[in-house]
């Protein structure tokens, strides 16, 4: 089955007197799976320059969001050699599990 891929444009927003780039990054530690981020752009740039920076930065961010290196939402902690998540779960409940 193919992995889901996402692509986002990001958005340029004004915060105070500075332009900022707003976007979301995948985060397995959050319940919704993503984290909102804001990056301040250099002082004194034009809207056109900000758009160019947005396009370049969003290519990098989308590549990161779609990579396999992003931490998974669920992790299984190892209980030692030969232990699986199922046997650990059953053992904790006091049920005998034989192979």
C-alpha cells in the first residue's frame, strides 16, 4: 500500500512589523500528528522576496514531512529478546502465554 504524501504551501503572515512563514510539521508526539511552526523572515524584505523564501523553505519542509525518518506515532518498547508487544501485554494481564 502506498504511503500518504502531503504537500502544503505554507503562508506568509505579518506579526507586528515582521513577515513570518507559518507551516505545520509532522510530530508523532502530538495527538493530532502535527505541530504548527512560525519562522521569522529577514527584516526589510519585500513580499516577492518572502514568496521566494516560502517556496524554497516549503520544498524542504514537505520533503521532511513525507520522509520515512519522521518518528512514528506509535512505538513498541522492547521487553527483551524474544518478547513481542503481544506477549508483553498478555504477561502484564497475568495470562499464561505458551508457544
